[in-house]
């Protein structure tokens, strides 16, 4: 049997297990589309963590968890006579063919940017009134800002040069500083949001994913701070009783270990 056959066999095995669990397991029988939702979000974040850690074995495991959820939703859909896993697969296949006329049609594109622009225009032709309709409302703010900017850029609403965006960042920082001096909390929050939005936009121009960048910094800070805690504990000290100067000694040590 070739590799495709083995893959299909493995997928069929998963479908059979899902059928059996749905029939016999009290927990699986009880689940609904709504009850699985928060678990799916959690599994997606776990996959994202594994990707950031570049842990291929963990990525494999987390992809399995996500795939299970897809199969689970499809099973519930079949029970409702709404859709099954075949409908799910055919739906995305049809969409991919429709959205790639440069592969399955006679449209000619010269680069990745033209593909993205065609993608957004095709979605408008499908009946969407706004390119922003495809941005989920529940996305985390940083991810949402990045997707918003990416989508409007796809229809030509964008800066021309990275320097222009950087100048916008500087402008927003100046406006934030002015509001801080005035002390108006509402305006400060608004200007701070503008700074973040412009920084996220700049990240796109320098080919940095802002969500990934921030999460890597979060992980780096956690590692450094936990080193600080352990180092202080080894010396029988409590952080709350240490001066900043004392903590800085351990912090600088941690920076050599976690860049």
C-alpha cells in the first residue's frame, strides 16, 4: 500500500473510533458543538505553542487533537443531518479551486501579493460586502489587528514603504505622549491603541508576525524570571525582600541563558 493509502486507512480508523466513542462513551455522547468550542480554542493554542517551540513531535500530537475536534464536529453535524466529514472536505476543496483561478483557471499572477489581492476580490464577488467580514470577532486583539491590516492591504489600501509606516509609529507615539501630559485617561487609552495598531502594521512591513514576536518575548521573560526565582531561592532569599540591584545580578545571569 502506498503512503496515500496508509493515510486514508489511518483517517478511516479515526472515523471508526469516533463513531464508537459517540455511541458508547458517556462523555463523548454528551458533547455538543457548543461544549466543544472552548476545548477547540484551547487545543489550537496548544498547537500554536508547539509551533513556536519548534517541537515537531509535539506539533504532531497537537495536530491530532485538532483533527479529532474536526472529526467530532463533523460527526455531530451528521447526526443533525446537516453535514458530514465528506461535505466538510468537499466544501474546502471547492473553495480552494474557486480561490485559485491561477492554478485551476486561466488567470495569470506574477507573485504572492497578486494571489492575495485576487483572493480578497474573489471573496467580494462571492457576495461579501466587506473584505473585513472574514475577520472573526472573537480573535485576540493583536491577531485581529494583523488580519485587518492584511485584508485591507489585499485590496490596495496600504502604505507604499516601510519608512512611511515607521513615521506613523513615531507620530502616534508623540500623540500618546501629549495625552499623557494632559492626563486624560480616555484619550491616553485611545492613543495607546493607535500606537499598538501602528506597530502591528509596521511589523507586517518588516516581515514579523506580531503575535509570534510577542509570545516569544513572553516565553523569554518567563524563563528569565523563573531563573531569578530559583537563583534567589538557592541563596535562601525571597524576592520581596531583595532590592532591585540584587535582583538585577540574577536577571543579568538569566539573559545569558535565555536570549
